[in-house]
């Protein structure tokens, strides 16, 4: 299981995912990712978030737009949930 605790600042998360900070903000605005927040509002990214950012980068490289990426991620989540229910 990938750690879902928010521990990385946006600059570290962007570096680890190989992206620009601005991209992370866009993905959040578009609902592709939802990092944790400190009481002061600072974004904190987890290992799971960084894995998701890398998946977004893969899908972008395949030519999908952000709307298409959102749908792919939703479908991947649905498949994972069905597999959990079936015990795979």
C-alpha cells in the first residue's frame, strides 16, 4: 500500500514527479489531484499523490487531454474497486 500521508511540499512533489510546480496547481484546479492541506493552507503531497502525478504525466505523453485523463483515472479507480470486491 502506498503511503497517503501528506508530507512533501509542492516544490519537492514537483521535483519528485518531474513536473513544474504550476502543473501541480493546474491538476488540482482541474480535480485530478487533491493534496492534503495544513491548517494554514499549505499543500502537502503524499507518495500516493506523486505516483498519481507520474501517471498523469504518462497519460499526457500518450496524447490525452486533461478531461481524458480524468476519465481514465476514474475508470482505473473503478476497476481497482471491482478487483478489491472480487478478492483479486
